C-alpha cells in the first residue's frame, strides 16, 4: 500500500508482465469493473490516435458533454493518460485506485498498461460521463483496451510499426488493428490505401458492422485550410497530418451529435495536443517538437516542413531500439537536413554506437549538446522521434522557460 503518489507511479511503471486479453478480462470481472460503459469509442491506428482522441474530445466538450479519455504514452506525467474534460486524474484518485486494487494487481501479476486500463475503467465507472474515448496502446486485437464494448470503433491509418509485437508483414498488422471491429457496430476509418480498405471492409462484412471511410483531403499551403461538410477550418502551428485526424474526429462526432458550426470550428481550431508539432521557446528563439516515431510519422513531418517552406533545418532525433532507424535517417538526410542523432535515458532507447556515420549526420551523446550546437548554427531546429524522448526534451525546455 502506498502513501505517496510518486511511490505508486514508480510501482506501476515497474510492472512488465505479459498476459492475454482473456486473462485481463477475468481480472476486471473479479474486480466488478464494467467493460461495457456508456458511449465508449475505441480508436486504433499506426499514427494520429492521440490527436484524433483530442479533437473528438474538444468537439464534444464544446457542445456541453462530459468526456473521459484514455491515451498513451504520457508526455508530462503518468496521470495524463486518464483524463476527464482534458484534466488528468488527480494524484489522490490515482493513489486511491492503486491501493484499492493492489492485492489483485499483485495476485494476478498485472502489467503497467493493464493497471492503467483497470484504473481508467474503474475511474470512468464512478463518474457520470457522456462519452468515453479510449485509445489502444499497440495494435488492436490483442491490446488490453480491447476488453471494452464500444458503440463506435475507428482506425486512423495502418502502416509498418511495432513489427516485433504485431507481425512482420503489413497483412499481420492489418489483422491485428482490425481486431477492434465489433459485431453490429459502426466502424470509421481515415485510411486511404485501397488494399487495406478492402481488407477492413471484409472484416466489417464478417462482423455485420457498417463501415464509413473519411475521404482524403489535399492541402498544399500553410496555414492549412480544409472543409468538412458546410464548415471551413484553418489550422495554424500544427502538422499537416492533423487535417486528416481532425476530419476523422469530425466524422465520428457527426455520428454522435448534431454539430453546431461555430462551436465545432472553435473546438477544432483551438484544440492543442502537446508534442505534435508544438512550438516551444529556446534561448531567444523557438524550436518545434514532434513525436514522429516511425516511418509514416517522419514522412508526415517532412511533408509539413515542405508545405511550410521551412529552410536551414536541423533535426534532433532519437527513438527506441525496435524502430527502423536507418530508413528514417535516410528520409531526413535525403531532404538535405542536418540530423543530430542522440539517445536518452531509457533501457529501450537506441544504441547510437551501432549507427554508421554519414554526411550531414552528427551523432551526439545527449540532446542538450545537440540543441546547443544547432542553436549556434542559427538553424530552424525540429526535435522529433520517440514520444518517450520527446517527453524528456519537452520537460527540459519547459524547465528552462520557468
């Protein structure tokens, strides 16, 4: 049992056990935690899950609804994963639920992610919420959030990532992601590739689910202007990829409520998701941080920089050791960027000694040194990579500001 939230969080984050979804479902049943709660929406995908959750939450809040959200990983503190109306679960509530379920956590050997999902469901069950928007961790079929019974499931997109956990081929990954599609429900996706859409449609047919596809929307200049139905939106200081995420959130919201044009426009244009093309002060200038942690994410970041016509770009990059590091580096170097490859204090972080040197690739031991060097060169600094890395950089930058 814990008296301090810091002790409880350290305990949660130390848990790395591997169990099945069925085992986790049994644990929740023993705890009398409901997996079918009012108006659950389940969101999976390779990129854009958290942003889509945030846009949808913002729209629903603007229309007067109370909304719980579950996202991962956290960017600022562990509590961030579990929110109500964009406010993280309090230290007191987090501590209460860890202590309340401590015995069964120990007895059943729950993992960190299972503990977070358990606390989220117990917390949401205790509240009078209108909607509960839940993001998968990794995958779909075998993800521990897949115990829930949602009214709508959605997939942002499907690309190559987490192959060690999900399978080596794109078809393995499709099969894993589409495991969130439930019988007789509504399924919505912003995926654009025909072969993937065909496979998703097959699964919907099997499940007798109704599938809706969000059409692609081309944006070619900054600020990013786009339309949805009779509404027009302008996104500033955000990545170009957020247009797709916003349109997916709008489509989901339109199936839930009647959208008021003024409220919806304000909700989309003012929604901010930290760590996704976020501008932060550094020295007497600014830097951008963006959690482009896989190949599709790096491509989307490059597209944003192209459309914004940014020049003299230096990228500070780090990722986890299970990523396709070289293809991501190759993409950035091909664009003519100077890339500072670094590492961070995490047992899953990349070993930079295994990466061969190349022209315009500078390998440094830590991001602070990379920041200082890039700043001296007066380049446009973009910091990207693993969300775990971005979290540490952001904490450092915010600390400097204070």
